[in-house]
């Protein structure tokens, strides 16, 4: 006899765990399934876990700003103890370098004004006050290290920066997923790990459950695909791809960890830095290290991969990212041994996620989230619960989109923004910044 649940969540990363939490809180009997050994073990563990408010459109900015309020009061959101402890959110603030690539931040600052999110407009001198180790020369266009002019300034200085006091990072993203798991379990949710889904079962256009690799069936009238880089494979099992304008692919990426310059405690005095002039972003990391990611400049090749077969070794991309930050922090050393993370992003065509229903009744999507949605996980969990509740009660979300009120920001968000059938957002940066 098959087991029965009200809802099955495929994927126990931070977003999947938050969705499980919210569905369980609503009174549903929830099963969360993950092919990995524990919650948050995949893309979540590899996340840079930066909490920021700046995106490329009003809806995505409002969503991100709403998320900030959850991280600053995480214990109240989770509502239970975790034997591993609760995550610590570090509100360092975020400094963005003004560049032609981001229209010198004029558009983003306009969006911040519309959602009443505070920021400070900084001169070059004020940028150095915030981060004394900065070299504020202009280096764009971003180049590869093999370019003979790499590292040579192309201008006396960048045009300034913008500082967002409401921004920072979580140093242990995997623990955030575990916290959400414990919160979901407190409301009756069940989590099963090392468990792989091999089929999405359906009948008469309605999802009926899943089949596992061991051959067992589990019944549920609601199934949510939160499978990260494997999301496209789950959608293929469900046979819903033909009904989707917006799809996802797995993108390989590298993140570097390097020591702070000897004369500066970046862990204590550093902040989140987004620098499209140098093509990188960074944040403090434990042990007085700096975490460095790429902002996907045009000169770098994007490597789309099979999530079950990709190179997990560091490449020249690691070196490129470290050397680009060394332009900005000239006293920073370049280690002989590469350290950091090689992992995958789950990415849509415009880097905006999909939070939606599908053509298969009862089958829902929270995908395309890697790289820039960690910060939105608790709000995404609540949005998905409302979407699922309204659709299960007969609402046609495609014709009459569900709205979600962002109570901390005071903003009415149409979930059509995250539709699987939307057009590509021309507001997007088409990078990890979203």
C-alpha cells in the first residue's frame, strides 16, 4: 500500500525547507524528499548567502527587501530551537560600485526610493572611508588575466558608490536550511534524505504522487519541484516543459576563499562589495577570509552542464576572480593553493526565478533560484503556500494571478512576475545579480 501525504516537496535546500515549513504550518501533512544526505547539502551549502535589497526591477527589489526583515529576526520566524543552533545574520552593509554597467546606480536608487529602502550616495573618498583597503581606480572593461593590459587602470577613479546599510550575509547557509527543517518538523513535516525521485505520477491531468528509486510509490495531490540544478530533470519527468516559455539550466560556477590583507581584518571590518567595474563581488568569510564570486562579465564563458556530470575541480576561473579582486585590494595576496567552492546554479534565461503552478494540476515550481534567491527563502516559502492554497481552491493563476502582500515593505506583489510563461525580463542584469 502506498504512503499518503497532502504535499511532497522535492528538494530540501533552504527554499524547499521553507516551503515545507509553511505548508506544514497551514495544516498539511508534508513530506520533503532529497537525494542528498541532509538539508541544505547541495546548492544551498555552496551559496554565498548574501542578503541584499538591490535587484533590477521594483518587484524583485521589494521581495528582497522583505526578506531582510526575516533574517534580522530569524529566531522569531523559525520559532523553535535547533540542536545545531540558529544561524547568525551579519548586517555589514553592502557597497556597490557605480559603473556604466549598472547605470551608475541611478535606476536602482530610484527603485529603492519607491520601496523606502535606505541607502547612502558615496564619493570615492567616502568609499575608502568605508573600506580603507580599496583602490578606487577604474578598471573596466573587465578582462581575463591573460589580457596584456589586465590590471592597468583605465581611469583615475570610478564615479563613486552606493552603500546599503540593510545588507549583509549568513556565514552558514546550510544551517539556515537545517533551521527551517526543524521548524517544519515541529509542525509535523517529515524529511527523507538519500532518497531519489524517478517518476512524477499523474492521472487525468492531475498529479497523484511520486515513484522513488527503490520502486515505492508515495501518493500526494500536491508536488512541488524545488530541486535546484536538477529542476529541469524533474520537470521532464512531469512532462510539463512544453507548457513553459521560461525553463532552467544548470550553470557551473566557482567561488574563491582567500585570506584578508595582513593589515586588515576583513571578517570584522569588511562588508559586502558588488563591483561590476572589476567583475566580482565579495563578502567576509570565517577565519578572516574573503569570499569572492563572479558577476558574470562578458569576457567569461558560461559553462552549462549536466548536473550529474560536471567538473568539480578549480580552473583558471578561480584565478581570474582572485586577481580581479586584487586589483581592488592591491595588498591582498594570491594563495598558491585554490580554496573555495565549485558548485551549480539553477538559472532561468533572465536569472529571475519561477514561482508558479504548471499545466499539470497540483504540480508546482520554485526553481531557477540559485545564486540570487537564498535571501528570499522565507518569503518564497510563504508566497508558495499562498499560491498553492489559492490554486487548489480553484483559482486560475494564469488568468487571474495570485498577489502576495509584503507586509514589512507595504507592497502588493503580483506573482505573475515569476510566471513560467512570462517574457524574458528586459530589466534583468542577466547575471547572478538578477
